C-alpha cells in the first residue's frame, strides 16, 4: 500500500515539513492498511512552530482511515513563504459535522482547536455521501515566531 515514495537517497526523518508529513502518512498507511497519496509543493525546515499542522494532518488522515470507508486518502501540502496550506481529502462516506457527539474530540480538539491555539485555521468540508476535505492553514513561521511558539508550547505542555 505504500504510496508515499522517497526519492533516491532521501531518508525518512523529520528535518523538513515534507519529510515529517511523509512519516505521518506512512504511519497511517501502516496502521490502517490503506494508501496515502501525498503531493508536496515547496518545503521548509521542520520547527516546533510547524508541529501542530503535522499533528492535525495525522489526525485528519487517521479519521479518514477509520471512518471514510476508502482505500486511499489524498494529501496536498503547499509550503509557501507566507502560509502553509495542507489538505486531507477522502472520497468516502462523509458525515454531518453537527451530528458529531460532543465527547468525540478528534475533529474538534486534535484538529480545529490545535490549529487555532497555534494561530492557524482548520475547516472541514463534508456532507453525507460526499467525502471529506480537511483544510489546514498556518502562517509560515519566521525565526521569531518559531521561537515564540516553542515557548508557548512548553508553557501549555502540548
């Protein structure tokens, strides 16, 4: 099932955003036995400021693997100079977001609130029978914002 391909000589480490996302996708593939088609446009060195978008993407991929009823998930990353955009899409069964029980924290806490805590946004576009797309956006960290995020993360304990 492995569709996350590494270029010749590329190691599976977390030194860049794309590599961290590839690792997360590979973990979801291995845990759930489905394919993750990953396209990365641009890349950035991995910093603490970028960890929330990787974690939110991993949660979105895991949710799709568990609930969408598909054998493939599409992930698109665009690492721009001003903003990081990441989309996790499945063409599965979809759902009604308002019908998700309040005690189900994956979507709300692990994705939406995590992104908001770190200055980003998360939008879920879905409907029953129409698949799901999770859209994640995070301002691209500068050296100063990366340092501030490390401090804030240490204080939060996340």
